[in-house]
C-alpha cells in the first residue's frame, strides 16, 4: 500500500521531469515507439535514453530513383506494405492511404512510401502502373518502392515490414499468395516511429489524419527556419 | 393486480425481444453480403478505386454482362476488363463470406442489391435464374 502511495507521485515527477524544458507547455506529443535503450552516463550525470529508430532501407521507387532513410530525413513519412496484384486488403489499405495523402499531395513536409512485398513480380513498370492507376502522378510525393531483384530482396522486405511493425510472409492460403496486415507507420524527421494505425479500421485512419498535423507541428518547431522559408 | 400487470409487462418485453428472431433477416442480406465480401475493394458506395478497382455504381458492365455475373462472383475473375470505357487489370477473388462460397440465394440477394443501388436499376433476379446461370459456369462445385 505504502509503495503504491509512493509510486504515483514518483512516476508523475519522473514524467514531469522528462517533459520539462523549453517544450513543457507545448501541445501533446506523439509517443516514440519501440524498445528504448538507457545508457549510463560515464561522467555520472543522468543516463542517456536512446530511442529506437525505423530500420535502415535502400529501395528504388516507380520513377527509378533511390529511396533511403536519408532521402526522407528531415521529413515525416508514412509507410505501408502491399503488392500490386493483391486481391485481399491492399485496395482498402491503399484506398485509405490515398485519403490521407490527398490533402498533402503537394506538401513537401510529408512523404508516403509503399513497399512491395512481391519484388519478383512488381517491377518498376508494374509499380508505376499501380501508382498511376491509383491516381498518384508524382513519385517524389508517394514512392512505390521495391527492394530489388536479388534473391534476398523478398527477405529484405519482410524484415523491413517487421521493423515497421507490420507483418508480411508468403502464404499459399492467403488471397494472392501473401499474408500481411495493413499497418501504417508514421515516422518523424529523425527516423523515430511515432504512430501505428490499422488501415482497415476507419477510426484508426481518422486518428492518423488527426496525428499527422501534430507531428508536423513538432517538426516545424525543430526547424523554425525551414518553416519560415515555406 | 400489480403483479399481473408486471407479469404482462414482462411477457411483452420477452415477446418484443424474441419477435425479431422469428422474422427472416434476409431483407438486408444483399447489403450485408456486399459489406462483408465486396466493399473492401469496390468501396462503401460502389465507387471503386481509381483505375485499379472498377466501380459498380453506374457501371455499364453490369447490364452488358448480366447473365455472367453469378459465375463471375462465384469464381472470381482476372485479366483485362473494360468498365465505362476504362481498362482495368486486376485480380478479383471469388466472393466468399466466412470462408464459404455464396449459395444461389445469397448470390441473388447480393446481385439484386448491387444492381439496384447507387443509381443502378435492373430487373430483379430470381434464385431460379441465378441457379440456371450457375450451371453454365464451368467447374462449379457446390
């Protein structure tokens, strides 16, 4: 009992300390997702917290341009995993992402990245056709990317899917031969994953639409000059 | 007296609760099947998705291929298809609900729903008509 009595104020104090500083009076922030690492400070001060970042990737988009974490650094981006011939959840998933994309179609502060989990079939031409058919004409705004043609390309993209908190694997029983779930990941300008959303749930898609501007405001605070220039 | 009133009231409540169970719920079966098997890709209002997924609302394909539709739903379809002058090329899996293929009766309700919503108008189908059209569908196992 007495421990519990102690715990609440201690926790509150810890949270307050974590939030204090220049941004203490700012609007609510999105959490940083993933395992975090606490490293003791060799000089005896407070320990450093190392927050998880999205996995490193190297891919090529429908315009044939490379897309990596560096390409997207400094901006927010949203990821999903799909394949062009997917008769299952993909139309609904990418239809939902299209509704998130539309108000930001010409906004350079946020990018969209859809990874194919069927790199053997989804060539750049197939990805380009898919993008055009969806109504996405500017590859720099919404990248439909492949991890390439090598024998390991598929394993690479499955690993990436896991890193972005979604699941993808071959499954003969699933429609189209691949089982995957439709999780959107929202990544910030520093590569931290800040939100995960089930694309098949309209409430979750609405939550993404609400939280994206919150993240953009946070990024703008970090880069006041970039914002002023726009 | 009060007891009898209460008893009657309770009976009324029981009757109200159990009556809907006595009626067939098939009146909205087409809409329910559409929501479960079709709306994910074709949209809540049959609007389709860009040039990836053809619309059902106002689709000329429905009238042009009326007799083939039960088979198309039962078996799925793939390859190029022109709807309202736009060429689509996707895979449509067979319409299934709860991992079961749809009976002729359910296909009838589903097609009647699709063909008479979102601006679509077509003569109502009968189960017999759908059954007949299914027999012309190759390799259909019940």
